[in-house]
C-alpha cells in the first residue's frame, strides 16, 4: 500500500503541475501548440530527452537485456547517442529555422510547402499518426507491466487472480486508464508548456530513480560484484545472442528521431538555434545514465536469487516471466516499499514524459494538417481549435488503450518496429533539407513504397510477435531504408522539381 | 577543423562495431562486462565529439538568416 500511495502522490503532483502551467498559459492556440516558441536550452534538453526516453528505454531495455544480454546497449543506446545528436545538429536546427521563418507548426506544413503539394500532407498525416500508435502502445504496455510487478500482492481482495505472479496486482485495464487520464489532464490544462515542464520534472525523476534502483537492487543482491557473479554467462557477451550484421544495421533505427512528429513540435518550441547546443552535447551522456543501470538490472535478473519463505534460495524473476515484467519484478521484490514506490514513479515518469508529447503532437497535426487546411484557420476561435485537438487526441488514445488490452507485445520489439517506420522516412526529410533536386513525385513514391513495405514486413513478423524477425539476416529497417532511398532518388531524377522560388526558399544557392 | 570533426563522427561509427570484445566476458571493476564498459565509454566520447562539433561546426548564420527573413517578411506586408 505504501508503494501505491507514493505512486498516487506522484501522479497528483503531475496534475498540480498541469494546473500551475495553465496559469501561465496565454490562452492562445499558439501557446497551446508550441508554447509561443519560448523554451530555453535546459528545458529543451529535458523535454527532448524525456520525450525520447520511453518505456522502451527502461522497461524495454531491462527486459531485452534479460533475454539477449549486454549487446542491447550497443544495439540502441550507444548508436542513439551518436545518431540522435547528428540528427538534431543536421536536421533539427534547420527545421527550427524553417518553422521560425515560415510559421510551421507541423511536419506536414513543411512538406506541403517544400514540395508545393497539398496532397502530400493528406498522405503523410495518417501514416505518421498510424506510426505514433505503436509508440503510444509502448508506453501503455510498459506502464502496465511495471505496475503489475510492483503491486503484486498489494490488493488480493480487490484484484484476485489465479496466477500468483499477478494476484493482487493493479490490473492492466486500470493502470492504462489512470496513466492515460493523468497525462491527458495535464496536457489539456497546459498544452506544450505543461508537457515541457512535466518532461523536465520527470526527466530528473527517472534519471535519479534509475540510479537509485540500480544501487538499491545491487545492495539487495549482495553488492555489484556479487550480483554480477550470478549473471548467466551467455548474457555477458554478444556471441550467440546478436549477430555482427544485426549490431551494425541497428544504426539506422535512431534516424527515426528525424521524423518523430512529437520531436518536431519540441524543436519548434525552442527560443533560438543556440538552444539546441546543450541537447546535442548532453544527449549521449544522458542516454548512458539511463540505459546502463537498466541493462545491468536486466542481466543481474538472469541469476538473481533471494531467500524464499521456506528459507531456500529462489529466483527473483521466475523462469516463466515475460521480458516486459522484469524491471517491475526486480524493483518490486528487491526494494523496500518506499523505494519501490519512488522507483516506480521514476519509470512512470519516463513513460509519461513521452506520452504527453505524443498526445500533443497528434492533436496539433489533426487541427493544423486536416481541419485548418480544409476549412481555413480563421474560421475557428482559439477555444474551438484547442477543443478539436483534444477530441482527436482522445480518439487516438482510446484506440491505443484498447489495443494495449488485447495485443501485448514485447515493448522493445514494438518500439523498434515503430522507430523503423519513422527511420525509413528519414531520407525524405534529409533530402527535403539538403537536396535541391528532390521532387514531389519522388516524395510521394518514397512515402507510399516505404509504408507498403513496412506494413508487409510487420505483417510477416506476426505484427511484432516474432521478436527476432530479420530479412536475410538484416534488420527490417535496412530494407525499409533501401526502398525509401531508391524510390526517392530514382523518381526524383526523372520528374520535375519544385519551382526555383521554392527551392531558393529552403536551400538558397551559394551565390545569393 | 570541420572535416576533422566529421571524420571523428565517422570513425566513431566504425569503432562501434567492436569485434575485439564480442566474446569477452571479463568483468571490469569486478561487476561490469567489458563489452558494456566499452560502449559506456563510446557514449561519453560521442558527447565529447559533439561538444567539439558545437564549438567548431556550429551553423552560426542560422539565427541571422531567420532574423533577416522575418524582417523582410514584415516590411512589404502586415499580415
């Protein structure tokens, strides 16, 4: 009950933050959607980092390390540290400048202008929203697993089950409902500003609590050295767990940040280009601070034992436990109630700091890319604009919530599929910024071909059910990138580019 | 300097594929697998390289370009 109480207090604090942020709101749609472009470097760093660190980073990494060992860090974390900063540097700053100059609030607005095509926005919108749904799912599934783990045995009279692993745990339907409701509330109260403030607070919470969990769990296991002595030896190396080709081709997955709609919105909220500097430098370090404890907890879990009720040593994580539940079980069984509550709050912080940005971005996209584009912006009052955004957000959240109840997948696997889809569209945004000859038809064919390939491959993998799905030993993202680049370049070479004025607007020639 | 830093990024990408620790189960400091320590260091070095990129390769004209564009837009019309 103490654990649950701490979690409830934490969620109440987030709601309070939402109310406070609402008092700073200027009441305009601009303030709701991009915080009037007033976010400074520290908040931008925290907001971007909090947004990119999801249940994937904590629940997913721990569970995947439990299954596949230390190589998981190299697969995602160290590649992301290098690639994310490259994308912020090469793409983020440019998109910020376009947003500032031309008033963009969404990616579709940028692509419509860049390719002189209204239709490209209608094509991209459902694809981007469709790819955000698995991202939302990652968050909700992650929260479900963690709360189940730490509240096991807490309320057996209210939530009895036949399975000892879940008897008395808060059920998934309730966890998902609460997490979505709290996030929706503080986002609805304060918009992007509330999300940015909440992200700052939550980023600090999950970074600190991740380190606290690492220390507490290692202490309970007899110290770091003792904990490491029991690790399954297969998890200490990559041989037999991860192929060289897989390790290499994961490098494409982090390119996804170049097309995340919620990151795009974060970028636009920056006060100036200089605001990005801290983010570019600190991002790899922050990733390291979050992922290393999670990986260690995951591999420790492979051999962690504690004294059972009968005095015998028993496994902390049962053999039958699924990957998503590893972090929750380790925290629940090896921390005291207070620390368990605080660490769980930290994990929820990571999850909700992504959910809030994702919720905001889909609302922004719907109103700007569909409603305003069809009917005109001036037809609606600011209150109506905000209401439309909120309505669409609730619709997508409900869809994601329902999917979370019926389609559980490994958080890491689902996350990688989602990121692969966005990564495959990265060539489009890169070409739009740097290649004068990219054409509208090239963009259309790229988007359609890439999306069709993603759907096909995702279906071949059993919609993420086959966690080790590869194509000729390669990560699916490699095939997707190849399709994307080939279609974009080949079609661009044989079709007409936009007008010279448009090209000069985005990529001025050196003589001007 | 710009070329050196971009080359450093590419070199780092190549060094990511650490064949030499692939099957090494040594525990550094008594508890951390050496393959993980290597990639921890990789992350730290990535931050340092990007710090150098921010200092020496920063697109300094971006802010002025934006200010100029906004000023030009304000001059001919008021909408």
